[in-house]
C-alpha cells in the first residue's frame, strides 16, 4: 500500500493535492498577469472545497461507507490545514525568490507596509485554515454522516 492508497493518510494525500492545485492556479494567474487581481482569490475557496469534499468522500469509501460527524470534522480541517500550509510554504519561498511580488504587496495593500514574507505566508496559512474550517463545517452538514453514537 502506497501513500496515495493509505486510508490513514487521507488528510495528507488530499491536502497535498489542494496545495498543488493552489500552486498551479497561482502560477497560471501569474503567467497571464492576473496575480494582482485579489478578487480571483475567491476561487481558492472552491479549490479547497473540492479537495476537502473528495477527501471526505474517500474517507467514507475506505471506512465501510461510515463517517462520524466529528471524525469528518477532524478529517476535513486537517485536509484543509495541510493544503493551506503547503501553499503558504510555496508562497513564502516564492516571495523570497521574487522580491517584486513582495514589493507589489507592500505598495498596493492597505497594511502592506507592515508585511514581510514571513507574515504574508502566515496570513495565507491562517486564511486557508479558517476557510478550510468553514468549508468543512458546510460540507459535513451536506454529506450524510453517522449519528454521534455510531462508530
């Protein structure tokens, strides 16, 4: 059994897929010169939502079609956290390598003058974590979960 088929590694597996999708999306927007358009960050939530949804679906498939509400909450939040931290690490490295992006953030964002790559990456991770928490909460009320008393 490898990493991608291991039912105990679903948050890491799907979290890395989320991070990779966010990285590809960012690079694509950078290539077509739309990286300054902050409204496009809204699409990050949809990438996060699909990744968490498919992670929860995979968990349910690999665990006998059962998923407890609280187990779903933990799995979804962990998946979102892995994806967000992975993307934040990429952004940190990218901002250190391409100082033009960091300078653009400093010049154009209201609180930009107080930011550095460390703080900007931390904010990306924090924003992603809380978006993952919200998305997970919405999704686990959408998917069918077991009663709390069931295992």
